[in-house]
């Protein structure tokens, strides 16, 4: 397996075709790899990865010299032109969390569906918002949520898919009750986003003070203020 790289240059292909009689082997992203190696980073710190949505035919792998490594779905070759290009077969990758997001683009519907389910288990909220909405949009376009919904054949740009996911998110959020929100995020997390003055809005002092110890009630007060209050309290008792 390759060592650690500072920069990964992914390129995507639905299929991988071997070279014909008059063609050289495929060289995905070779230009970009060479550019980064020469202008920016040392050879060992750049890794080009070819992502294959479909399982590559064995004869194609043999012709290109790609062999399966110790990692499922990860192939390497010793051919000089493409030896630095890793091949990842998305349908064959393991279900480790770091593989899940890219397996959403696998050609097998079962593999794709399992990947989306795993993403939901991992909690999409931990993913950057733009990627979260993009994935949400893809889930809707590929699987749908309405019974009997027909498969969409319209092509969408990444921006349109992301916007579609945002719209779905807004509809979903609009149906959530306050209790649903608190159950998902927890009261402490919600309150951490509210200013202290807003937390106390609508509450009377006598409703708040019972929750504080006497020493906490006096915290931050100047001695003069405390003494003046004691004098007033004594006069009131007389």
C-alpha cells in the first residue's frame, strides 16, 4: 500500500477501458500529477487516485497490470506510466467510515444504499454543510422518498443537487417540533447558542434565584452593595 501523501488527486470513471492496439494505456490525471510534483510537492507527497464506479473486468486489470492489494477494492500496478495511480473499485471497498462517502457513487444500488444508510448512522451533522446537502440531494434523486416515484432521468449539476438537498432539509426542519429539536441536540447544546440575557427572558427574579446557592447569588457584588442591602433589610424588619 502507498504511504502517506500530502495531496490526493482523484479522478472519476464509470468504466475503465484497456488500451487498443494503437493506443497507449490510460493515463488519468497524469498531467496534473506531474504539474504538482514538479511545481509544488515532492513525488512521494502526491497521490493520484482513479475511482471506478463499476467493477473493472479482470482482463482489463490484467492488461493494465493492476493487482488487488491487501485492502478490498484497492488496486496497484507496476506499469511505469501509471504505477503512481491507485485504482479504487467503489463496489469492492470495505465499509470503513472513511470509505462510506465515496461508496455513495458506486454503480451497484445495494452498495450505494448501504453507504447512505451508514452515513446516516455516522450522523450527517458532523459533515460540512455543503457536502451534507449534496448527499441529501443525491439520496432523493437516486432513491426517492415517495412510494411509486419514478426514476429521474434529468441531469443535474452539483450545484443543483446541493440546492435540492437544502430544500429538502428546510422542509424537514419545518416539520420538527421544539421537543424533536431538543431530543436531537440536547438542552445543553441548544442553550450554549443562546445569550445569557435571552435565557432569562420572561422569567422573574424569584423564579430564578431558588436555583442558586446563597454564595452564588452574592458572587460579583461589591461589599458596599451587600452592606447597603443588609441595612435596608434591617430597617424593613423594624
